[in-house]
């Protein structure tokens, strides 16, 4: 497919997303089924275009003064891909499989319109109803913060220190363009271009042997900031597929007791194979088998309870831009209730002097600072460990990382703009 043909296909897929009200991955799959001639490179290029449009959906439509799939594609080419009107006109020449030529109004918009006077929710590309929530945490910087959340994320890897060393893995996957992550002492990063396919990490020998896992640097840091230590009893209450469970196991060096569970047993399905591949032998996976609590034998004896809380996922918009436009206020209310429930389950499990590490991949204050504040009111025996103490696990990078994050009395917040990671909130609470 030519670049121009890919643009036409992107417009077609975006029309399907709007008309059928289906998620972007489903629309892309349907298109691929109907166009089997397209190779893997074409499919990757098409997906890149579609997701870039979704990242810049509001600002692109504003720039062209039209909320259509075509207008969003044209606006994205200028805002995200950096093309000028002449370059865009070359792609849209009306030839076979190419989009129709630019109209006079479209060329004028691409030449003269800017986002300088656009409302914050337009310039930052997020739903209007979230504006007050984002203003509460970012203030006048919310456009800059959310604009950073609208760019493509790199591919981050975590080196499993139970089986490998970062220096050796870095040399082993040098052909993928890997480099050391800015903050995480166990992370590697592969930057991806606009049309790049994700490298076949799962086919790499280091992955097959359990030496690396795909995990955003922010998620790696969130696990490190829990301070899990060898010999402790650690409970991962929202283990899901096991990303942070694996990181915690490596921190514990195979010593101590690690319990992984999740309210939704379907989320736990992949964890057993992942633990085996990673060489983890001290983990007890507890799959819910009914209404009874899977942790009812734990009574104020845990050194650390990790809560990777169910949340809106606003911090992961770079990776899942479709989700931000499908998000509704009711979803926030549901997640807040879920977070309260899991926090209240965690509190009685922690021994005196033990900790609860509360983590979300959200940037919204209702799920972060406010949730922690309400927890301490209900459980006054808990106090927040100062963020400056929490980040001490990063040793020589602790001061710089502290300066980069957005800190509060309740914890710290990482964002794409500040730390180059997904958005993660971390609060460590100690029981007196």
C-alpha cells in the first residue's frame, strides 16, 4: 500500500469506529479481514495512523473546523506527524486509492489555524467533562500534561533479575535499538517511530527464557517504590496477569512469602505460565472459588500489601487512546467504589509496622490523593510514608526523580510529561 492508500484506509476505519461504535482494535481487525492483501507493515502503518488520530481527535477536528474522519486525519498529519499543507496535499491528490484533493478551506485551515485560543480540553485532547478534574491536579499546566499523554509511548522492558542482568540483555537485544531507561535500574527502552511495528519481543530468546518482560517504566518504578524485601510476607491483592507480581518476586529474590490474588479470577489466567517462565518459586496464587475471601487466613501479619487498584486508566492514554473517548463519568464512580472496597480489605491484613502500597495508573485526584485521605480518616492507625523516603530505593537517582514527580501529602504522581512514563500514582502507608 502507498502512504496515500493508508490514509484512505485510516479514514475508512475511523468511519467504522464512529458508525458502528466499536473499539479501534475491533475496527482494525475487521478491516484486515476484509483486506487480506495488506501485509504486516501496511497493517502496522494503518494502526499507527488510526491511533495517532485518536490521540489527537479533538485538536485535529478543531484545527480543520470539522468533526469528520477525514478532517481528523488531516489535522493529525499536521499536529502529530508535523507535515505542512503542501506535504499533506501531495498525499491527498485524488489518484487511485488516495484521498480526494484538499479543498480551499482545508488548505487554508492547515496553513493558518492554530490551537492558540482552543479550550484546554481541545488543545489537550480529552473529554470536556474531565476538565475540572484535571484542573484540580494540574491547574494551568493541564494542557501541557495531557498533550504529553497524547503521543505514542515507547516499548519498555523489565529485566528479570532472578534470571538475567541488564547489561547482558542490553547487548543481546541491541539489534532492536534498546537502551537503558532513564529511571528504573532494571529497565530497557525501545523507541518506536510513527509507523513502526512492535518488535517481536515474545520471540526473543531472552523473553522465552524469562529474562525480560514487557512493562512500562512507570509500572516498574511503582513496584520498586513498594519497598518489598527478601524474607517478607507480601500480598499482591490485584495481581491480574501478574506484571507487578513478577516484579515483586524479583525484588524478594525468591525469599519470603508472596501471595497473589485478584477479585476477578479471569484476570489471573496468564499468571501461572508467567511465574513459571520467570523462575518464581515463592508465589502462592489464590484464585477465588466463591464468595469467601481468599485471604481469610491472614490476620494482621503481612509486611506489605500491594494494591494495584482498579482505576480509570487515564495515565495509560498514550497506549490506549481509544479508551479516553469511550470513558464516561459513571466509570469513575464505579472505580472509586472498587478502590474503597479493596483498601478496606487490605487494612486488617497488615501487621503493626507493615505497609500498604496503593498504586493506580490514573492521574485523577478522586482516585489518588482523595482516596488516600479518606482511607486514613477511616483507618487513623495508618500514616503516609513521605515520598522522599519512598524514592530512596532509587539511590543515586532519588533526588532527580523526586524533583520530576508531582508530590503531595498523600503520595507522588508520575506523568508522561514529567517522568517520560505512563501516569502512575504511588502512596505507601505505614501502620502504627
